[in-house]
């Protein structure tokens, strides 16, 4: 089952990550100072993840494709994907998010790195 997890990064900020059904991490949020803000951004992501307009396809300096998730109103960056070997692999990951994010569970335990 698809799942969101919340964790504290090395700088002590909260982030969420998304694991689709294959249990690979394909998306990580920006850092947030409080767990409340992190949860609000996570719920915003869940609500809008089915809509392709929120996803921006990009290319890393090394040429690998990746995508970001941004709010449409102000283009605030909320999350960034892992990089992929091919454009097709990136599109497959996007489809997994669109299909599974809304029904994904949220693991309320906060993990530390």
C-alpha cells in the first residue's frame, strides 16, 4: 500500500516522503520548521497530486529527468522527485503518484535521520 512518512532531516526540519506500492521513495518534500506545516503541505499534496498541472518536469545538470510539485497559485516548491534514468521511468513514477497519493496512508510516527 502507498504511504507517506514524516521524518526529521539532519538539520532538524520536518519533511515528508512518498512511497508508492513498490516501496521505493520517489518524492521528498521541502524542509519545514514545524510538523504542523509539514502536515498541511502533505495534505495539500494529497489533495492535488492527481492533477498533472502541479508537476513540473525538469532535467538535472547530468541530464537525468526529474520532476517537482509546485503550488499553482504562487509556484511554491513543495516536493522534488528522485532523478530517473529515462523519461519513461519518470512518467511511470508520476503515474504512480497520481494513482496512489490520494488514498495513501500517513505514517504519523516521526523518524529521524
